[in-house]
C-alpha cells in the first residue's frame, strides 16, 4: 500500500475523543497513512463506526472506551492501551468538553467535570504514557487546547481554566523531556466545525444542544486533522488551527493591550 512509505506508517497512535470531530478526522487521516490506531471516547458505538471506516482502508484499529472524568479508571485504560500493540508511539489528548454558562451560575459539579475531562484525565494518561516513552527514548505527546486556553471568554470560565492549565502543564512537561527523545505538541484550535458546542455543558450540566455560529463557519475537521499531521511531521511544538482574524487579534491584544481586549470581550455577543 502506498501509505506505508509515510513516516506515520505502522506508528501506534492513541487518540482520545475519536468518536467525533477533530479526533474522528484524525483517525481517518492516520488510517490512510498506515498508522495503527487505538480509539477512545465514551460512546463505544460511535467508536465502532469510526473503527469500521478505518479498517475499510486496511488500518489496524482497537477501540478502548473510557471516561476521562473518571480518573480512577484511567491507569487500567493506559495498561490496556499499552498492551494493544505493546507500544504507544503517539498519544493524542484530543477529547474535551466545553461550557455555555456564566461562572457564577455554573454548578461546582459541572466545573469539576470540565476540569477532570479536559485537564486531569489527560494529565493522568500523559504521565503514564510519557514515562514509558522516556524509558524507550522516543515518542510524542499531542494535546489539543483551545483559543480559550490563551484568551479568556464570557460563558467559558471553567473551560478557559482547564485549557489555560494545559499550556502550563504541557510546556513544563516539554522542558522536562527535552533531550529524552519525547516531544510535546500543543494544538490550539480556534473555530472548527464539530459537535463541541452541541455537547458543551450549561449551568447545571445539560448539553447546550446547539451548533454555534463560530463552529458552523469554522474550518473543517478534515483540514484541521491534516494541519495537525503536518505539524507532527515537521516536529512543531505548538500550532494554531482554525484561527480567523478575530482569533489572531485576540491573542495579540491579550499580550499587548489586555484591558482593551477585556473591554471588547465584555461587549462581544459570545454565545
Ligand atoms: N471545534 C472547535 O471549534 C474547537 C475549538 C477549540 C478547541 N477545541 C478542542 O478540540 C478538541 C476536540 O473537540 P471537537 O471540536 O472535535 O469536538 P467534539 O466533536 O465534541 O469531540 C469531542 C470528543 O471528546 C470526547 N469526550 C468528551 N468528553 C469525554 C470524556 N469525559 N471522556 C472521554 N472522551 C470524552 C467526545 O466523545 P464522547 O462524547 O463519545 O465521549 C468526542 O469524541 C477538544 O479538546 C476541544 O476542546 C475545539
């Protein structure tokens, strides 16, 4: 098969959040390049559908359902993932859940779910997987953050907290792993056309259930996946995907004129 000539051929890639959106698109793009896949998320039936499509192009695929918000179950998940092919070359911490509620209205349990899913779960997986990579002297940890990991936003307080924390954790991890053969790639999406706003949690935990305009008009998940694979091949440490002019401006203002940005964001019609 032609794809066996790509550097990703035969690499074992564990993708979380592979049941939809960016993770699903990554699974197809990696399958087409001959990678061996482990696909995780909560919805086993959606994972089975994604796996079937990947197998359709000849890829080797395992599915491993898990709930990142259930930290006590994740050590067993890492053991299972590590046993699937005997090695993990690339871990893609892509799964995430967003928020659509003001900070003071958001129930503590909702905050906890968002932080556990977006931060604590990925940190648990990463520490276990990166330890094995460091022993081997090779591997790559990918983590999908957000524009909201760089710039706060109304209605996204807990989501912003979880995504900002990813930058601190994974930048630090990259420094610790420097020279040990293990890389860290931070992916910072702006607006990508996925189910993220549909699944986003409102104040008491009910799903938002609506496609927001930012996502509707955003980059396709397939294009986002291709950008991520190019960044992996190029050995990048951080990339943005699906950034429009507003996103680029917000990041610049955050460092050069934060009070101006805060005034703009306070008046912006964020949904
Ligand atoms: N789309 C955007 O515009 C955008 C912008 C910035 C950042 N991002 C980030 O991009 C990443 C991918 O999201 P997406 O846009 O592709 O949205 P998506 O289509 O909603 O995908 C999110 C994935 O995360 C999984 N997930 C959610 N909670 C989970 C849990 N507790 N345990 C395990 N898996 C869980 C979901 O699967 P199950 O429901 O089956 O568990 C799904 O596969 C996320 O980290 C998100 O924050 C996206």
